[in-house]
């Protein structure tokens, strides 16, 4: 899984925040299917160039990857999807809005 911190307030699309106000960010989970012939490694390397993509995982099944995207509004998210399709070999995206995260106590995990 790839992970990186969020970008600073004021980057990306949408209206700029008012003075002293930070933008609220919305998380999206997107299942991504690559175009036929697109190398997975090329997508994995290229997705690092998209600052709104904060993590990703390779999948089995119908879709190739699941990525987590954080945006300030729908306009910014639409732009991210356009960039993924135009520049990073994405054929299809199936996305969902993340309502909230569930905290898991990591000390409960089994040692593998």
C-alpha cells in the first residue's frame, strides 16, 4: 500500500478558503480499472504525481487498484478522475464517498 500525507490547505481545485479558515477535505474510495495493455508498474509510479491520491492498494477481481482520494469538493474530484484517465491509463473508476473512518486498535492485530 502506498501512503503519503495530505497536501497543505489551499492547494487543488475549488474556491480558496477564507482567511483563518481551513478547507474541509472529503475522502473518496475509488476502484480503478486500467486500460488494456497498461502496465501496473507505470500506473503505480505515475499515481505519485497526483497529490490528492493519499493511498492505494493492488486488488484481485474486477478492478486493478483501490485508491483513496482526498478533495475539497466535487469539482476537484472530477479533475482528479480526468487526470487519472488522461495521463495514468485509467479506463474506469467506481467511487464512493467516505462518511467516516473506523479506528482499529493496532495492538489487537495478530502477529503474522
